[in-house]
């Protein structure tokens, strides 16, 4: 079934339109608990078991039982309870868009990915994609493909050394290009297969499958915003670089939209449930994102989050983003954004701190000092209390 699906995708991708594509098929029946087979796979599982042991003790892991249970529930709603019980999910505090899954069932979900999701359906699409890698044993197949490729190169290098000449060297270089190109192409095909498996799970689920395409549409928007803010040329999302291990974002958005079950467009996407589940961690994940020093990308993420309404957390994050960049015009905007946050929630010490620092830098000394005084009133034991006190008027000597 998977090979037929991939063949269809290869044909469809070469066409001018995917409008007539059929929905991604439902994955085959679950085969039950899987155990490693053969020396190669046994070795990979042992390494992954040791890696999971280290991961479980890592300080980067978010230890929130409620959040982890929620992610597991979303995975189960997508792939089915029988399948998802084979996985252990770890949320890693890393502000980049990524998730991985190891052959032994260890799934790592980066906090940056959670920040970029808008609802349960989008999250389920990514988790289902990673589970598709796991169920298809892609790690093992890639390992074997790489070994075959490197073996061919090793033999080629040996034979080339026995007949040194310009033609022989050129032949070996051509062999290198062919082998590495095949490996990258093989990886991209694995990604496409996992995309289709994830979408197949989503088509069968109670969640809206069209969200899978929206993940990549949003990522395209973020990458473009980041490039524009840096003064870079607008990226291409419809071409494949020779060394690309994944399909281009534009291609993924297109075929995932075409292969989503049309009758699922009116299904629930779980936006409210997702917002509730992430509410405690949203300020932390936004703070980590701002520290990446990617103004355009961070602004895009905040604006997307605010499409359904501004909250004190989002106004504060936007203010911090502008204050961190630090142009005088940014500081003026930051003052307004901090004020917007405080208008919605007047009990935000960090907002008073940012407001005070921004006002002082724009020349409003008295207004800044008043805001910083309020900050210390709300948080007298702040770590930076001594530093902030130095910015306040000195009390007259007795």
C-alpha cells in the first residue's frame, strides 16, 4: 500500500495540479507489539535505550505530567490507542521547529514545535508523521542504505587507487555524487512516506486533516518573515537542494492539502483545548523564542498566536521582542505594548520592569522610575532588585 501511495505521489507531483488527487489511504491494520530483529536493529535499539536513559535525566526535559499526558492523548487520537502505547513522549525545551522518533519508541517533541502549532489537528499531523517513521522502520532502512553507499564508495576508492589516472579519479568523483545524491533522495522519500502515513492517520481520526498542510504554510510564512527582517532574498519553497534531506515546504503544503479527506474539513481542530494545554508554558516558550534573536520569525509567531485575540502574555512577549532589538523606534513601540499588557493585567511585575527600562531609554526618566518602583513593589525579592534600585532616585541623607 505504501509503495503504491508513493508511486501515486511521484506521478502527482510531476503534474501541474493535484486537484484530482485521492485522499491519503488509511494505514494498514496494526500488527501488534514489535520487537527488533537482526543484529543491526538490535544494536540500534540498545543505543536508543541508552539514549533514552540519558534523556530521561536531562535538565532540558519539561517535567510536566499534565502536558505529557495531553500530548500522548493527541497522539492516540490520531494513530489509535493500540498504536500509541508503544511510544514514550519527552518534551525537550529547545526553541526550534522539530520532533524526532527513535526506533525503540522514544519520541522527542521540541518546545519550539509546540509554540508553532495552533491546534490539536496540527500537532496530531506532526506526531503522526513521526509515528509513521517509527512504524515504517525508516531509521533501520536509512542505516542500511548508508552502509551500502559507504561500502560502494570504499570499494570504489580502493579500485581507483590501483589505477591512478585523471579518468579514474573523475569516475570516482562521479560515483561519490551519485551515492550521496541517492542517499539524500532516499531520505526525502522517507519523509514523504511519513507525511502520507501521518495524513492517513489524520484522515481516519476525528480531527481536521487539512491542518497538516497549514503547518507547512505557516512555516513558509515564518521563514519569509525572518528573511525579510534580515534583508535577505526571499527563499524558494518549490525547489529541492541536492543535499536536502526533506522535501521543500511548498511541495509538502501542496500534496498534504490535496490528499486530505475533503469530508473532514468541517471536523473539530481542537484549538481551544490546545490553547488551554499550552497556557502555562506559553510565556516560557515565547521567552526562549525571543532569545533566538530572530526578530522577523518571532514577530510572525506572535502575530499568528494573536489572530484569535491579544492576551497579556502576547502583548508582553511582543514588547520584550521590540525592547530586545533596541532601536529607538522599537523602544517607543515597546512602551505601547507593555502598556497594553498592563491594561489587561495590572499585576505583571516583568511588564512594569520592561516598561520602566524602555521609558528611561526614550528619555522619560520620571515615568520609567515610577514603573520600576511598581516593579519592586510587586516583586521586592527580584534577582535584579539591587541593579534596578540604582536607577531610582536616591533618598536624601538624614
